[in-house]
């Protein structure tokens, strides 16, 4: 980290002259705030200490305290390097960049203060994956594969007996779940089948980004299905999460499923982008786009709906609460990448940093990452007349086998209360997978 | 008791240190009792910070009577029983045992922080070894080395055991990753392109060639890499000609070998497609809709191949190919003799690829009739004769009737299985009557677990229900909302 001398002096002056100020504002107690020097050589520092600094900084930004923001960001930048050895450092560094982005947008005077010499540049241009690269990337950890396996198992069971299967794949992984589904259908369902796959065009507004169009992606999938002797159709519906996929729902209503057709809606980490109540706090909950979506989905009477999401609450309007939740969730992906090769880790962490920045620095409709907890999602599903279905034991064994082939910290648990399967990292909940049918 | 404070510059509060008070006094242990930060795993648990030496010590639990050391507390307790202690001394302290969580002694480590403590002593030991220990165990087959013996053992079991290689040269240890890669790998596209030079090209890459109704039919002589079909009915062979006419026989599909080129399959579903860009409406031919049955032939080597020919239940699939089209559906589906594949009757939504089904040239034969015929034929070892006997199925004329049975085939037969043994064998498992209520083929309504689940095994389609009840629909239970914010452990 390099910074101009004058700035450093200015900061130091701040501390000594303004001790009283600091004490009065009670932001950082001098006794508990170790000297800057000792932190600089720390190879990681304490995660909770980092968190406290980040939270203080967030508070300072929202109270327009430019000076304090500057101090805190300077300190944070010193102690958390994006290439740091420990995942805590890299995690904190991602948050620092996000806070910087927020600070600059909220407190324009800081824009000139910071400049590029002091701080790391904002998150890199996000990488665009080729589909083959993305296929490999998705399987670096069980993060997505967990949901894929659970959902595919349930889907296979649901569609048995149907001659046509219509899958609506609302997934942020650009249909990466589909090849194994096709393979499973080809292998396990010994009967002819027409597979219709529908996707939405707006699934390309957040990472991971791919470098080909959905048309090309679809053609590859159809090609693959053909090679497995499955007839397949691929449809792209222009529809966006920001209005709760209303065009998609409308399309589905216009072309209702025939009696021998199964409709499966696979929601893999996509529904979190639909605006929830926190975006429109004044309207009644029933009108939130999220509920409207589920309600309309229910009225289509789908054969099955799978819902796989990350188990965290990033919806709070209060920045401090939200940042704390985010910090206490995103440490997980950073921790899981410790064993990765550096290029993969860099890419992976860049994706997470994008999300962190979205959660911390953006507001209103720009803040699209509105992840909710499992509990909240279950409530929504039940409110909209869906009933949870337990995934079969075979799926559970398959999941365990898959987890066994990844790093040791991965585990899973079954929640007896609600038929969900939860992927865990070192005991902490990461992703939950649930399966629903209309009731 | 010596208390060893580990250096922590935590901002969060009150670090109060007290002695352990438990009955196992390993001399070098350091215990810091401290409340976890709120919201973290089990805030009431006691955080235990052990020095590296103690952590790795093999005998942490010491018997107070004879000073014998044990690795596990349970073992110590078992041992203590042998001392015949008087009742009072035998009981452990009745104070409530607080859950203990452990931190890693290495400062700077993620798990050094109490809020990232692990609940399991063995877990923290393993973590300590893995992250900070020396990797003493090396795999013989590959270059990996491990610090924890159990990790090493687990790895050795799977190292080199399964390997999937894509044509592009990439190697995979997991089948999932291999399949996903294959679907998108360019090599697949090229292969398919090559193998379909004569056949109609399906692949949408080239919109321009879509309308060519090249006589493609069946690639009857299996391209060399594929193994010869187990028993391909003669009629199939004769079908080489592009005029697909009537492929009356069900094609028993050759078992594809483990080559990664399923597209080399003799009988391939070739769909004449009219690749359309998004926005165009459906394909013209689409309206005709034949029901083509596209069988799923599975060529995957990793799945138990068997199937088909070996199976005693050949399934006929018939497709009325039309002059412009090719058929195929190899359907070795155990679902009854006639297969009605997808009836593509839906109105053409904007779609990208549509398989076109040309109109069947034959008059409709009702499913019932077909089934009866099949029953008369009896079950044969080869699919050919059965299929030949069945004639061609054309479904367009009576879509409804057929479809009704179509639905049934997924489960078994749409007809009561009153027919002979042949028919029975065609049915899945030993399921009995299929409930002809097709209104909602709600899988939940299926109920019964139908027989065996051997994929590819006797050719009988597996009852995916497997054992048990399959699904339990969970109604509105009480929501156990354990999350107040971030969910932890």
C-alpha cells in the first residue's frame, strides 16, 4: 500500500489532536484500538476485530463523517490485503473495497481525497467464462453441485410417467445443472421423452458472466441431448427478475402444460434477485414481487418446484446489520478457496467481491443481492400453498459421496422439521435445498 | 492452575479468564472462558484454547487414581469403572456441562478467533494438522501429500479409481463434472457434425441447413467405433435407405460402448429441426406432430449397459417416419409396445429448436390393439420380431386415445394387464394396474414402489420410486425458524 506522506501525517494528527473527539463519539476506544504498527505486521489479525472496524466505517459513511471514514479505510487498507495469506484478510479486503465504493458515492468529497494511490483499485472487471470454463468452475466446490444433485434427483422422480417434461431453469449458473439432468433422464428413464427447457434472458446480469449468447448455449445443450437420444427444445424468454419474472409467468400461462406434461420450475439461487418487501417497505407484504411470483407460480399448478438458495439474511435496510450478516456469511466462500490454485481463487473471490460490493455499496434497485434465510423462504412457500417434500435417501447418499470427494470441511445436514437439506462448511450452513409441490 | 493467555487483541469485550474446573487436568492446557460474540455458533459455549502441545497430546484424559492417560474421555470413564469407586466419587460432577468449542492456537488463523471456533476437538486437531502441520503422508500414485492420516487414507481409496476422459483430453475424477463438461465441450459438436454428414444435421449451429431434408434416417450400419448392435432386427438394417418409410421394428439399440461418442449410435434420434431464431414461431411441420418416440438409449458406459438386447423385454418403438424424416426412436423402453413419445402438440411458442415430426403415413392403430398384438407375440428375446409384428404406430389420427395410454406407459401399461406373459414382461416391475386417470399424472399419486431399480438391468425401466414411500409431502408444519439473522451451525 502506498500513500502520500502528507496524508499519513494528517491522519496521525487526527488521532492525537482529536482524542477527545474520538472518545466523545465513542467509535473506537483508544484502549481497545491497538496501535497501527502492531496491526500492520499482523498476518491476519482477528476476524472480529476486522469486522468491528468495518462496521464502524459503515456507520461513519452513513453519518457522513468523512474524516473518520478516511481514517478507518486507511487503517483497514493497511491491515487487509487482497493477496493476504489468510482468508480473513482477503475477505476484509473485499469489504474494504465495497465500503470505499459506498463512501465515494455517498460522500462525494471523499472522491478527491482517496485517489488511486492510497487504495486498491475497485474490484476487477469481472471475468467472462467460456461455458467449458464455467463448467469446471462450478464444480470447484459443492456450492452449486449440492443443489444440482438434490434437485435433479427430485425432478427425475417427479417426471416419471410423463411424456413431456418442461423444465423452467431459473438458475444463476446458466444451465450448468442441465447436462447431468439430461444424462440422468437418458440413463434412468427408459422411455422416450420430450424435454423442453426454458430459461430467462436476465440471468446474465450478475456473476458468473459467460462469453456466449444463450442461443449458443442452448444449441450446445440440444446437441448434447440429441447425442443422448433425447428430444429437446430450448426456449429463451425475455423476462427480468426486477418485475418478478412477470413475462415468464405470462408466457407459461399462455402455453399451459398439457395433461401429460410435467412442469418443473427449478430455482437455483435466482429468486433472491426478485425484489422483496425491503425494497418497497410501504406496500403490504402480499404485494411484494417475491410473493406475487410465488403466488402466480402456484396458480400454474406446477408438478414440482425446487428451491435452492444461500442461507443468509442480506436484506436488512440497516447497513450495519447487513454488513455484519454479509461478513459472517461470506467468510465461508473465502475459506473454502484456501486450497485452490491462485488463478482459480482469484476468479472465485472476484465473484464473491462483486456480491459483497453489491450488498454493501448499492441501494435501492441496484442492490440486487437480496438473499434471505431458509426460514424466510420456507415461510413464503408455505404461505403460497406449497408443501415441502423430502428428498429420497438415494439422493442423500449421492450427496454424501459427492461431498466426500471435496475438501474435508464440507458436510450436510437434514433438518427433520422441514424436509430441507443443508450444505454446511465446518458446521456452518451454506446452501439449502428444498423441493416443493402444490398443496 | 497455570493459565496461558493467548494473545488476542479482540475488541469485543470482556475476556475473563478462569481456571477450567473440569476433572481432567492436563498440565499444559490453557483455558479461557469467554462468551462468544452474539450470533455466532452457540454463544453459551465455553471456548477452550489449547496450546499446540496439549492439542496434539495423545493422552489428555488422565485417571486421577492411577494416572493412566487416555485419548478419549469415554475411554477414561470406562477405565474408571474398573476402580470400584464408592458411589459418591464415581459420579461425575453434576454441574451442567457446557458445550465446549475449540480454537486453533495459531494466531492469524481463521479458526483462532473464538467466533470461528469449531465444536469438535477432533475437528480442531485435524484442522491444526492440516493447516499448520507437516504433511507426512504421501500418496503413492499421485503427488498429493497429507498431514492427517485419515485424509490420506480417504484419498488413496479413490485416487485413480475412476477416471473419465473427455475427447478433448481433459481428465475428470467425478462423473458429474465430466458430463457437464462434455455437454459443452466443442469436441462433442465436432464429433456429431462429422458423424452426420449424411444424415440430416440437427445441430442448430447452422440455421441455413435446417430445411434440408436429407435422407437421413437411420444410420444403420453402425459406425465403426460402436459395437455392433446386439440384435438389430433385420428390418432395421434394411432401413438404411433414407426413405425411412416404416421402421417397423423396434430397434434394439446397440449398447454403446464406452466410447464417448454416443452420437455414433446406429439409431439415433434425428430430429429434423428447423432451427429458428428466437422470435420466429414454431416450425411448420410441427403441427403435424407425430408422436415420435424417442427412446432414451443410453449409451453411457458408466451406467450398466446391459439393456437392450440382453433384456427380455424389447420394446418396440415405432415411429412413423415420413418421407422427409427420420425416425428413430429407439426405444427400449419397457413401457409397453408402443411408445408414444411426446406429442408435440403445443402451440408453437417462440423456441429455438424444434424437432420436427413429419406426419405418419400409416393409419392409426390403437394402442389397445397394439398391446394385444404384442401379447400375442409373446415376449421374445429379440426386439425385432416383436416390433415387426406390431406394425407401425401412427398416432396422429387418434391422439387422444393414444395419449391416454401414453401417459400410462410411463408407469406400466395403460391397460389392465390381462394379457399374456409377454405383455407382463413389458410392464414395469410387477406393477399391476395402472390407474388410467390421466388427468394429473401426479407423481405423488403413484404410490406404489414399482419393483426393481436396476438401471439398465433387465431393461425394465426402473421404478424410480425405489423403496419406501418416495415422497412425504410435508404440510404446513411449524416453521422452525432458527435464524435470527445469519444462520450458524
